[in-house]
C-alpha cells in the first residue's frame, strides 16, 4: 500500500490534476493554461499535496528542461514553411525587429518599473521576449480566427523561445565575468558560435532522421522511440556546449522534420501531440506548485508597475514597431499586440538564472523569481480570459463553425450542398477530380480540388468552420480512411461516411451516415427518382415520436438535426441524436411526401 507522500502517488496526482484541468477547460470553454495554473497553485502552496522541491529534489530541473525540449521540438514540427506564404514578412519582422525592440523596452521597464539593476533588468528583459508554445498553442486552439494571425503568434512563440533564453545566457555570462570589465566581444562570439553549432546539430539530426525513416533503416514500431531519444540526446549535447542552446537545437530539428517527408508523419504527429499534452500538463502543475508563500511575500508593489508596463506599453509598442511597414491589417496587429502569455520557458529560465546569480552573490537576484511568476500569472489570466472577447470586439472571431464538409462530388452531394446552403450554412465539396467538381461549380457551391488527406489542405481549408464531415465518394475504403485520419482533428462524433452496395468498409472507421446506412448508389438512384431534401421542425404539437412514425411510413431518411444553438448532429446507423421541441430535422424524402417545415 502506497503512502500519500509516496513519489509514485505524487506523479499520478500531477497527471490526474493536469489532464483533469485540460478536460474541464474543454467542457467549460475556459482557457486551459489558466485552469492548469490554478490547479497547480491549489495542489502546491495552498493544499500542500505537491512540493516539487521536496518530492523531486535534484531531478526537478532536468525533468523540466527535458520536458521543455520535447515541447519545443513538437512546436517546431508544426512550423511549415508554406504557412509563411501569407505571414512570412510579419514573422520575419517579429523575430528580427520585434526581439531587439522588445528586449530594449523590457529592460527599460524592469529597470525603471521593477527597480532591478541594469544587468538584472537586461537579463529579465531578454527572457520576456518569449511567449511560448506551451501557452500560445492551447490558447489558439480555442479561438476561431484567421490562419494568418494564428501563424504569426505560433511562429513568434516557438522561434523566440530559444532566442530569449540565449539573450539571458549572454547577459548572465556578462555579469559573472565582471560586468563592465567583461570582454563583451568574446561573450557575443561565444554565444553566436554556440548557437551556430546548435543550429548545425539540429539540422543534421533532422536530416538524418528524415533520410533514415523513408529508407527502412528504422522499423515502424521504433520510429517514435528513436525520435524521442534523438530529441533528448541532441538537446543534452547542445546544452553541454552552452546552457540553453539545446532549445535552439530541438526547435531547428523540429522545423527540418516538419518540412521534409518522413512517410510516417501521421503516426509521429499523433505521438508527439499526445506526449506534448501530457508534458505541458505535468510541467505546468509542477511549476505552479513550486510557488511558495515566501515567493509571494517577496512580491513587491513596484513589480505591479512593471507588469502594467509590460502589458500595456512594452508588448504593444514592440508589435506595432515590428509590423509598422507590413501590410498586416491594423486590427490583426492590435490583436497580436495584446496576446503574449508567458509560460514554462519564462519561469524555468528565470528561476535557473536567479538561483545561479544568487549563488554568485549578485544583489537583487532573488527578486527575479517572484517577478517571473508574477508575469506568468498576470499574462495568462489577462490574455487567456480576454483573447476570445477581444477577437470578437475586433471582428476577428469567425464564431463557432456551422458548416458541412462533403468529400466526393456527385449528384447527391451537390443536391445536398445546395440544400445546406439554402439553410444559411457554409458548405464545401472536396474532390480530387476537377471534372467531378464542374457540376458543383455550376451550382455555385464552394469547392476544394485536391485530396483532403494531404497536409496542404490546411493552407486552403479552415477546418474550424465545419461542424460535420461526410465522406460520400463511391470508394468505401477511401471514405473509411478519410474518417479515421481526420477524426482526431475534427472529432470522432463529427465524421461520418456513406457505404457502397457491398458495405465492405469496416464500421469501426467512422459512423455510417443515415440511420439505415443507405448506400451512396441508392441515394443517387432515389435522387433520380425525384426524392428531395426537406426540413421538419419538432414542436410540442408535432412531437418527435410523431415524426418518426411519419418517416417510417414514408420510407424517408433522417439526415441531421439542427438545434437553436446552431449545433448540427448527424444520424447514423449506431447513433440517433437527441431531438427536442424547437429542433429542426433535415430529411431526404420520396416525392409522395412533401418536405415539411412544421
């Protein structure tokens, strides 16, 4: 029997609390990063269930550093160069102009606002140029805004993370080597040389794996373990050369692998996404639990001045300056200027250098820890809880997607798309054949020409605008493959498929569309015979039971139910959605039964 203070119990508790906070965030629509922060503070300093320093001891720092390395690598894997087609200039300016401007303004704010010495202000100002994928990615996941804005924030967060850490390394080296008496040129050369070496190591590792994987040098079952081991190995190798350069290595390695074919991309992407969610949850709980009452007591009123300057002066001026001569619309600049939550890297790097500077006797270094936590807490709550409403106020929020994505262009999908469009809902037909799409174009239906399973569809299709996907080609296996591949992105309850006459495709790979599982060939035949689409409103007088009896007698099909909230639920062979008065059911009925709008 395990004691409550067993390390095994603490590890399990961290996992349960972290994933539980993410689940609550998903159910309530609240920012996951804020709930994880609250959960960690409750479990740590308030309830005393977790004390990372006591529980993990000397393992705490390497655990956090390795987790951050994997998280940054995962972030690098999401950076596709094709995303820069629309946001490339903006990203370039955010990195090469935004970083120096942000560092200068952050240093001034820490010096004049927080009252730090110039050296400590420069170090902390360098750390503050980071935002970080651990907080930006969960935040962006909950927003339905333009891809360009998401790309700008994501690239800035991932690319600037190691840069901010390196700025802190440079200032730290300057301080411990004598300050004004230090050889600044030598320090800069060392940092640049170490960074260059880190880039070379990351690039080499990325090219090596993307060369070996497609050629069968690594079996499928070992690819994910080899990838994870390589990430950790190259991170440690670069970190041995100079502290924090490993962050550059893993980021570069991720970017290289993201833009080269591995022929195992789906499996590796799923693995790294699942692993990153676990690591983000665990590390956030550990860092939040690290906060103790001594740190809270050391938080001084002057720090509030710095936080206000950081939120309302430093970040807005940095972004507006960096994007001054770009074509980015003003409202998008304004949104990016507000969104800058800090997370794991900011706390971890600040805490690391605060400890080292305190050990070397640098006066005032102890103030960095409460100030770092203050920045993380303030920015997570300020940006996490206001991002959605601010996007709506600026007109950037496109709202909850209400559309239907139909895969396969044929007579039935075109007719159904026309019906969906008549309900004032967005609809899109995707097909690989331009000839098959001709009829859809003639019917003025939006189309996508290409394979919906290709990653390039992300550039032209915003999947967030669709509530449901229906794969309705004449190929059973392809329909099943579309559902199985896209279900993790859209949701298993939001993908369905038609089947052929043979019904040979596995029923485990996507819900079978319509309650009777009507084959696509039969749908086309019935359409030819004069069947039409209609809608029936369920009321207190005309109940759902009456509707079911009516449809049974007519032989018609129930396709979907729409609710007052705008939600669309699909009927399938193994799922009949709940229908209540006020809901409207979309139907496919024979010509003898008029389409009813009750």
